[in-house]
C-alpha cells in the first residue's frame, strides 16, 4: 500500500495576518537582539531625523537599522550587500526588519552617517552587562591584534613617487585649463571629455595621501616617557636593515683586506725564496710566479662585490648622510586606497591594516577598545588602561558599586618600558620577554633585587615568584579568546570601511556586539 505524505501547497495564502515572532523560537538570538536594542538610548540617532526638514521619503526607523546591523555582526554578516540579501532570504532578518528590505546603499549610508552614535552604543551595552551582574575587574588583560584594512599592499607607494605623480597631474590639469580657456573662452565648457574623469579621481587620492604624509611630518613623535623630537624607536625595520647592510659592508671590506694581505705575503715569500736560491747558486725549476695582486681572481671578485656595496651605500646616503636616529624620507610609504592604514607584520606575513587594542575583564567583558595605525604596542598601555579605569568607575556609579576598581593589569612584553612600569594606575604584571623565557626564569628564582633596584628588576623578580607567574599565566586565557571571537565569529578579519575613524567605529561596534553575546551566555548559563 502506498504511503501517504503531508500535502505541500506553496500557493496557499495566509487567511489571517501571521505573527512574525512565531516564525522563530522564543529563545532565538534575533528576538534577544530586538529586546536589548529596545532598551538602548538611540536619541543621538533619532535627533538627526527629528531636526530634518521632513522632505523626501520617510526613512527606516533607526531602531530597525540598529537591530539589523547588530544581528548581522552577531552572525558574521557585516557587508551591506550580504545584509540586504539576508532580508530577502533569511527568516530571522525578515523578523528583525518586520518584512522591510533596506537596500545595501541605505545600510551603508546609515552606518557611515551615524558612526559616532553606533560606537557610543559600546558604553551603553557595557552598563547593561554590568547591571546583569557581569564584570569581574580584579584582574584584566591588555593585548593588541592586527586587523587588515580595506586596502591592498600593492596600493603602497613611496613618497617620491606620490609627489612626482602629484606634480605631473597638477601640470596636466594646468595644461587642460589653458587649452579649455583657449577653446571656450568665457564659456563654462561643461562638455569635458570623459577621458579626463579618471585622472581627476586619481589626483584627489594622491592629494589625500600627501596630506597624510604632511600630517605625519607635523606631529612630533611621543614615546612613553613624554614628548620630544621625532626620533623613531631604535628597533624599527628600516634601522635593522641599515645595520644589516653596514655589517655586510664591513665584512666585504675585511675580506678584501684579508685576501690582499695573504696574496702580498705570498709574493714576499716567493721573492725571498728566489733571492736565497740565487745567493746559493741554485736554479729554481718549475712553478710559476704569483700573479700581481690586481690580477688575482678571488681579489677581483671580492673587490667587485665591495665596489657594488659601496655604490649602494652612497646611494643610500645621498647628499645628506643619515644619522643613526634618522629615517630616510624617501623610504616612507603611503597607501593610496587608505592613507591612514600602515604596513604591519603578523604571524601570517605582512598586512595593510591597523592595530586593535583591547582591555578584557576576567569574565571576558571588553572594557576598552581602540584602534591605532602604529604597529607597536608599547605606546598604548597608558591610554588603554586609563580608558578601562574610567569605564569601571562609570559602571560603579551607575550600578551602585562605587568601590569598583581594577586590581591588576596583565600585559605581554610588547608593552614593557620604563614609563609603563612606573606609570600611575592599577597594579600591573608586564612581561619583559617571551613567555617561555619568563617560564625558564621562574625555574631559577633570583634573590630580591633590593630597595634601589630598577623597575625592570623588580618586575623580573615578581614574575619569577610562584604567585606572580601563576597570575601572569592567566593573561592569554583572558584576552586572546576575545581576539578569536572578533576575527572568527564576528568575521572582523578585514574592515569594511576606510579611514582610521571609520575603522575605529567598526571595531567599537563589533566589541559592543561581542559584549551583548557574552551577556546572553551569562543570562542563559
């Protein structure tokens, strides 16, 4: 007997308006996001629309757009085009948007126009998490991670190329203006040929890159100890390459001198042998005289290599040789796509990106987040810790815990400096070397360094103690999983927008979403 099946009728119309919320489970993440956003203060976004003139098509409600963005970040959909597609295909997105379907341009404009207000949601979400009982501040951890910018490494250009191309485009523009004046006279000349459009766009980007270079020139470099002249750190990649080149040059000179000395000694020995043979009346049979120094093959090859290195050294020095603490300005690069991003080294190789800094509590709550285009971490310890201390104090005021404070900050060797070790603020444990070196040092403890020891010696002694080592071991388990959540679960391996301000807003928004998900896990635990 044939088995009967349930009927499949996609042409059946709904007899009554359906309740969209019944399409999802009661504990679905989309409904949770919708409830949380309803409790947030969106007055900063609403005011922009209330102050408008009311003309044009009514906009989508800001709460709807915020819910759409937050839920998209929760499940790793950050692209405005993917979000638009999801409002057609994904039931959860259709519930979030109440069957509205904002197009990708509308989503992108909303995110760009309200980037400051969206970043400000981070503080509100932090207060919501604290009100729910989250936030263990006895030990917090600070760490940085590199995130790729929305720009390619191949878009980097040296300063000389940028300035030469800018001069050429300006000259071409002047020639075009002169030709148009001759052709049109006082007429506006709106009939501009289309082939002139792309050079104008390229000119704008190159001028933006030059503005970024000039801004970098005008800002004095400030190290952890204070302000001063723009002196780069002694460990920069350019200076390492300079030292390596100087060592190659010295080895080449030493090799030529060694070969010449050995060959001259061989000449002298041959001449002495022949003089002795003549004095004794002997005849030297066989053997050839050593060739002149300049005809020796090894000496000529070593001399050629030395000459090549010396020519390269003169080319590097130019008319004004560099001092050890200066950087050749022609070696500076700028990215034409995102001029504020920088080339940074990661375990997977070089990326064009930014350095994201996070302070995370024991229960994996992000207390402070910031984005910088400096590849080194040491400059960001004090600002990030100050932001975390301020956030904890703000939480204490609004949750009835005025005594809330950070107990100890854990940081790796990238933040080690005399200024960071001695700065005001919470207690800290900052490694002075790699973790395996810290572990090895703890196996051979040293005596107390005394009352007049340096900050580094005191920190080294603390890390070698059992209590200090056990506390520092918690650093990786506190902060590094959050980096993994941001990159793998949120999908924030590359920023969608360009510019440091836009990327900072994106990072802060992603941090707020991560805290929301931590709150959900805390509530359901």
